[in-house]
């Protein structure tokens, strides 16, 4: 139930787990109908893929969390479970999260914006799940910042989140450069094939 999850986040915030055992990045989305965009599909990679491409492991059980770079994934609806959104965002820092990627869409894309406000100063990368929600995800008042990617481009949200972590982490900066080099090589290969 929502109460169980609120209790889980609050009790995790009170625990003093070593930082290598807490998730670095949180992926949240407003509905399970956002799963394809946020987690990726065969046709388009998502934030989940960006993080796993960079060697992050998914935390599915806080008591049996992988050691090292990791992330967690939750469905949190701003409108159907506002208490859960508050608990998630307000406990994020104490639970060890450094960046949150938040996706929502349709006519009710408030989750990224409210999470950015509640979790401040933890940076939030917002993902509009449908094109028509772009304004509501990127539109924030002065003093309440959000970073956002293009509609549906949650893979880039994953990369942005890790770029934020990499500002003081040489290992993550190296992984980002390696991934970039792989992508560049892929483009060069396509170019070469066109001329064979
Ligand atoms: C938003 O409303 C969700 O993030 C989703 O993108 C959209 C539609 O949600 P469902 O009606 O599919 O649950 O809050």
C-alpha cells in the first residue's frame, strides 16, 4: 500500500547505510503507462538503459543492495499518490540519492516539477512523456530549477544524471567518455558502410 511505501522511504531515511550501498540515482514516473519511455523498448532506449550502459546496478531490495553505482525505479503519481511523492522526494537526500530522473506526461505532468521542488537542492532531470507536456515539465518559476530533456528522451536524462554525478567522480567521467567514444565509432561505422 501507499502507507507501506511511505514507511519504507521514511525508515530508509533514518537508517545510516554506507553510501556505496544506497542508490545514487532515482528514476520515478507518474504511471506504469510511462514505463516504456522511462525504461526503454527495443526501438528506443530509456533512462534505465543509460544507467545500465554505464554500469549502474538496479536496487530492488534495500536490504540486499548491490555495492557500487546503483539506481532505483518507482512509480509515484503526483495526483493519485501525493503522499508518496512527498515522502519519496523529501527522504531522497537522507536515503543517499544524488540525482532524480522524473518522467510524467499527458495533461497531468506535475511529478517532475513537484519532485524538483520538494527534493531541492537534489537536481531533477525531467522527462516529458508526451510532446504536449513539454511546457508543464520545463516550466518552473524563478528559484525552482529543473533540468529537462526532450519529450520521451529518457536515455538522455540518464546520461544527464550521470554527468551531474561525474563532476566529482573521475571513474564516472571515464565511463561517460568511453560510452561517447563507442557511439562515435558507431556513427563512423555507419558512414563507412554507406560508402562500401
Ligand atoms: C500522468 O498521466 C502520467 O505520468 C502519465 O503519463 C499520464 C497518463 O497516466 P495513466 O492514465 O496512463 O495512468 O500523470
